[in-house]
C-alpha cells in the first residue's frame, strides 16, 4: 500500500518513540520473560517497524523534544519544496510503499499491548508498567496514534503529483493544482487528527505546520 511520509517533526517524534523506549525495551529487556506467542508478536512488530523506517528518506529520521515550538515549514529540505496553487510553501510529503504485512504486524502488537494494559498482573502488563513509569507519555496510546496515521491511504491525485519529487525524482519544486491541494488539506486534517486529537492547543500547533 502507498502512504505519505510528511516532513513533520511531530510525526517523527511519535514514530521514533514506538521503537525507543517501547518496542526496544520490550524486545531487549523483556522478551525472554514473555509467553512464546506474545514474544513472537512483539518480535514481528519490531521488524515491521524497522521495515517501515527503512522506506523513509533518510533525512526524515530526525525529531526534537520541542517539536511544537517549530510550528513552521522547514525551509531548507534535502528533498524538494511543495507549494499550494497560490505559491505558498507547504510541508513536504513523500510517497512510499509499505507492506501490508508490516502494518498487520503492528496492528497485532497494538491489540496485544492494549489487552495487557487491562490485565491485573501478568508479565507483559508488568513490563509495560516498568517502561512507562519514568515517562510522561502514554506509550501505548502513542503507538495507537502513529499506527492510525500510517493506515491513512495516500490520496491518488496528491500521490501522482509527488512521483517526480526529489529525492527519488528529479523535481525540486512541485506546485499543486486545486484538486491536489484539496486532497492535501483532507490528508492534513486526517493526519493531525490521528496524532494530536484530544488536546486542542497541540492539535492547532501541529496543524499549523501544514499551513
């Protein structure tokens, strides 16, 4: 399936937190103490996460703890510059192909973690509590939000507009037409809602990245 990867520090922060501390800690510190079926689900999810990360342009693997202070487009990209029909610079998006199996493995892992959160005891429930204690963010909720964002299909007209965009393609400047820009706006709203809904201030700050 084709999805879009935005040059979005909020997304990258949340995406990387799926791996560290959550999946990394489960895989390296707790896997040997879990039932075989649970361990295999987590192992496959960790591999699926790595497969998805490998599809990203390398310069997207950045994040910042002050992402919401950067509520503006990164002007100097290693890829290309995306513009509205009126010429405003937008946040850049990159079309990538992600295997359905990777998404399925993450979905199975999320269901496992959600079930463990509702358990009274059990090794996986205890592991989640241990990982969560020194941190403020709800790591399973973060996992849920990122997965929801990754499951948004790439809008067809917008994806077609990005096929020639650098770094994979030759074009360094892409101007959207009205139909493509309408898909951009709809995608923006879905994506920001998936990642930042529930906190009106943070949602507006996140959405402002996309203009």
